[in-house]
């Protein structure tokens, strides 16, 4: 299933029309929710992370390659206090009018006092609204839903939706 989704996404992008300003730099902020059923999540309720990403736009879709940084994470599932979290991430996002819908894959690098470690890969869906402030600047409001396994999608819980804001500059 995963291979089919990724293959479809990769094949869909080149078929879309070329964009005038294909590159963009994006910065953003994300507010996390507590995932009590996920012992690997380093985040607690209302933790924040800061995103820096490069985007390649092609028609009505774009790839986003980024890393987020959380200077503090307060998950109660972690035995040792988390000092910081770096999260490399890749997303494919489709836009239509003001709406956007995407899928991404992420992996946390968790820094703790006694040891550092990588989490397993996990997935996220994102949906949101964007508006142009000028010909090269966009603002986005995004909702994220993360999950570890594709079989977990049916266990959707609205209390685990995370929110974010992004500012994008196209060049």
C-alpha cells in the first residue's frame, strides 16, 4: 500500500504545469498534542516546534523538504527528560484554490541527558488553507494528523490533531 501511494505521488507531480517561481523557503510553527497511546512521541500537550524548509513547486503541487526543531519537549512517556527534538521531514502537498492537502513522512532525533536516539518513521496527513499576501509570499494554516502504521488510520481521534502556521517566500 505504501509503495503504491508513493509511486502515485511521484508520477503525478511531473504531469502538472510548470510554476513561475518553483522554489520557496518556508518557516513555521507547530503546536503538538499529547499522544498518550504513543510511547515513542517526545511531545506533550502544547509543545512547540519551529520549521525551516525548502519547497519545490510544480503546478498545483509541491514537495517540502524540511527540519523542525523543538527546544523543549515535555512527554510524560519518556523516562529521561527530553532536551530537544530535531525532525527531518518530507511532504507532498496538493493545492486547489485556497485549500491544501498533503502527506508526509517524518522521523524524530531526540536529545536526552543520558542518550540520543532516532524514532521510527511515521506518517502524517495535513490539510489546511493558504492565502497569498503578495506574488511571492503565502501564509498557511495547517492541521496535521500523525500515525505510525497505515492500519492505524481507522483509529482517528480528533483530539490528536495538531495545528501549525507557515510563512512561505517563493523565488
